[in-house]
C-alpha cells in the first residue's frame, strides 16, 4: 500500500462505506439517539449531514472550476429537506451517494472544481474530492456504528490512505506556524509513516520511507493502527488511546491551531 489509491478505488470505497453506514443506521435502536462522537447531533442529523454532503459535492464537481461553491448548491444544502421515516431516509441517502458517484465518474479524476482546502498538497479537483469523501464517509460510518453500540475499526485500505489524506488535505497550509518549528511523526502498525513539518513556511507532510529514520528530528511521534490514527486525527479518540513519544503537548498546539486563510 505504498501508492495512493487510484480513482476507481476511491469511488468503490465511497460506495462500500456508504453501504456500511446505511447498515449501521438500519440496525440502530432509534434515529433520535445521540451520536457520542458528535454530541450535538442525533443519528438522524448525521444521516442528513452525510447525504447532504454527498449532494453538495456532487453539485460542486458538476459545476467545474470555480472560486466559490455554486450558489445553487449552497442554497440547496441550507434548505435541505430529508424524510423522517427510516426506510425512506435510507433510500434518500443511497440516492445521495449515487449522485456523488455519478458526478465523479462523469468528471474523471483531473477535472478542476472549488474546494475549501489549500491546493498545496491536495488538488482542487474531483480526484481530491473523491479521496476526501471516502474518508468522511468512513469516519461517519464509525460514528453511526458507535451510536448503535457496535463500532468497527476503519478498513485497512481506507484507513492507511486516510492518514495521508488528512495530513495532505486538512493540515497542509502556507500559513506560518505560530510556535517554534517542529515536526510530528505518525507511524502505523501496518508499516506506513509520515512526517508533518510545521514552521514559518506553513505545514506540509511527506512519507517517511524507513520508519524510525531520523526520529530525533520529530518533536513528537504518534504510533497506532491506521484506523486509530485516522480516528485520532478526526478527534474521535483521544491521544492517550495511542502510543506517544516526545512532547505530547505539541499535539494540543496542533489541535488548537487555526491557520489564516
């Protein structure tokens, strides 16, 4: 798993994780159950969020290159109406995922589109959207499973790619790090490692070819399964669920950092 997942793999994973999400929702005791990892949401709210996101990104990909999301997509998401009955809700969610997948297939991986992230390490293109939506769907599947009382680790294929995707998409920025320059190493038990460097030039990540190589350069190193690392990065589990070497306080600084746009 040294290579980034190919576009067809990302589409397959979106479909697979959405199916797993719907299975978790179908078996949950109540749509009104609070989501432990998103305490401001019920399970119904989580479904609305994921399906609404699928439809929103389908419209963005379909609109092509832009400096802002299409006004119609923003308005549609704000006025989103979702069925309350469980079977109808699940059908609406399945249709939402298919709208996203159809838009991505039609566009192909290299078509430009608006995206909220810096293009520093993730392109503002349909391929970047597919990679990020695979991760969002996987993490929200965990949320739904947890709500139903049966959380499962993220599948290895999506989780290993997910660590890198998060670092490249959600963290990469040209905005200056407001503290002393340092580096964060992330090591998976599956054998993949990355180094996040933060300094006056911003934040960027690289793969570490040999885990443990030049480990003294890192201010802190985090070790866990790929699933655990993704869930930590998305603030689903605490740092003390992982093995941390070095200055753990740096992780709090990273979590609190809000780079300027």
